[in-house]
């Protein structure tokens, strides 16, 4: 018998639905909310309203695309958290209602666990145990996955997430939200050594990005004072320098985690894993250390329901279902 699961992701500003059949993700429909761009960041109230508008068409599209009727579903999955409460509520309520109406199991999925499992959507898949750096707008963690559903956080950020650092640096440079992809693009023309940014000492495998953001702010403020066109004249070098610093901080800790655990199966996930320089540098570091590295396709790096679907498939096989009185958890530890 086939196992057909519909998965919904609505933790932040992407409304997404995907269908997974027998562990094979057949589609990944994403409605990106453009409305936040003019505000320079995600506005929670607007995000939940947009999810409310998008959820039905996105789910219908996913089912239509997969050529599957609602009646053929065996379970409905949704992101329980972490994320924005209003956004999570839209996906959770929709999934619960559908599960109840169809009298099929409901499956809750942890958003960060789903990012880690994005490596199991396509080949090649990591061998377990593997280490995954999850770097997004809300999180920066090094996770050891011992099994599909058994994961342990080895290190994490003590303040800002690295995606947030990218976005804040971009904002200081006058770039539109979300700034990460813009910094990535513009940095290709710049010199990463042009501006030195201070080192941040954080013990163990943890991270801290708030100091670097402040240092960048002071650098821009002082230089702009001397030369009003400083940012405009040095945009590519500034993007390359801040990007290089952030990537170095990520990779140094990932290397330390591999040394500490002896694990050489290494993956990156989350929105920042779409960064072209990070992918390139990871390859170089991997070659040096004899790692096998795994980078998801770009559509599975940023928020998507395909990763929720694959996580739900593993949970379905273990019979890990949720009760219908469940509610989202905006701050949700792995
Ligand atoms: O995983 P994600 O889509 O949403 C969260 O769960 O946060 O990650 C979004 C973050 C944003 O901060 C965005 O700027 C960053 O990922 N991002 C990038 C790139 N693409 C997305 N950062 C650097 N370079 C990129 N190419
Ligand atoms: Zn995410």
C-alpha cells in the first residue's frame, strides 16, 4: 500500500505544501510573500494574513500536481514550531481540520528537524550519524543526527542567527529585505579581505553574531563620516568582507564539531545554506578534511514543505501521530 502524506509549512513568510508518496517527495509548492520587502523585515500580522489567503490555493495546487485526491491521503503534517505564532496557527488549524474531516492521522513536525532532514529528499543522502549546520533567519545550530528522528544540538548561537546577521548587515548597506541573497550576489564582485572585522571568541561549539553586526555598524558609521559616498563606492568589498567573516565563523565551528565527534558526513541546511560562497568554502574544507558533504538543492534550503513532508514520512512509519488538541509552539527546542 502507498503512504500518501500532505505536508504544510507556514512558520514564517512562505506558505508551502508538498506531497510525499512512499518517502518520495513529488512536489513542493511555495507561495512567497512579497509584502514584507517594503517593511525591511517580516511583519507577523501581515504574514499570518497572507498565509490565510495562500493556504487553500497552495494545498490545492500540491494535490492537483501530485494527481492525488484528498481522500487518498493517509496523513496530514504541519510545522508545529519554532516560528511566528500567527503564521504557525494558520498551518496548524488547516492541517487539524483536514485530518479531522478525512479521519486520518495528524503529524506535527519540528521546523529545524525538517531542515536537517531536507538532505533525505534527494540523492545522495548522508550516512548516519551525520553533522548538519542549520543556518537560517531564526537559527544557527550544529546538529548531530544519530537517526532520522534522533537529533542532538552540539552548539548554537547565543544571540542573533547568522541569517539575521546577513539581513541586518544588508539593511545597513541600504539593500532590500531579505538581504542575504543580495549580499551573496554583490559579494561576487568584491574583495573579502578589503575590510577586517574583529574576531569573536565563543567557547565550545556555540556562536555569537551580535558583536560582528555592531562592529560592522561602527565601521560604516566612521567611514561614512569621512566619505559620505563610502558605502556606495565600496559596496561589493563590504558585502564580500562581512560575508567572508560570517562564513568563516560558521565553518570554523563546523570543523571543530567534526574533530570533536569524528563524524565526517557533513551537511548544511536552512536559508543561509543557499549562500554560494558558503557552499564553495565548504567544498574546500571538506576536501581538506576528507569529509563527504551534502548541500540540498536551493528550493530545499529556504523554508519549504518538502522537508516537512519527508520528516512526516519518517514519523508515519514509526506511528508517531499527534492528538487533535495540539497547538503550535513558537519557541520549540529540538
Ligand atoms: O530557512 P529560511 O528560509 O527561513 C527561516 O527559517 O529563517 O532562512 C531565511 C534566511 C534569511 O535570513 C535570508 O537572508 C537567508 O536565509 N538567505 C541567505 C541566502 N539565501 C537566503 N543568506 C545568505 N546567502 C544567501 N544566498
Ligand atoms: Zn527555516
